[in-house]
C-alpha cells in the first residue's frame, strides 16, 4: 500500500562515531536515512540533529565505468 512506519528509533552519535545501519531488504534502512535528511517528511515525533550529516546512497556501478 506504499506506507511505512519508523517507530521508537532513538540513538546518540558523537563526532567521529561510525554508525552502521544494517537489516534485511525492506526493513527501513534507506527510509531512516531519508527521514534524517528531510527527503521523507515525518507525521509524528521529531528529528533533532546538531552539526553536519552525510548520507551517500548506494548506486551500482561497474569498475570499468570508473576508468
């Protein structure tokens, strides 16, 4: 039906921390990151961020395309 829910997600990251988001296909990994960047709006709750944030979505490429 095209709807999804991110529920009860709380974490704290300090400068220099490396955060890995893992899970099966369809678990909401990309949706979480798109919510943090504002690409997906929130209906309830809040997102609090201080400082900078970098999100690089995965794109398939072949090695020879880089040469």
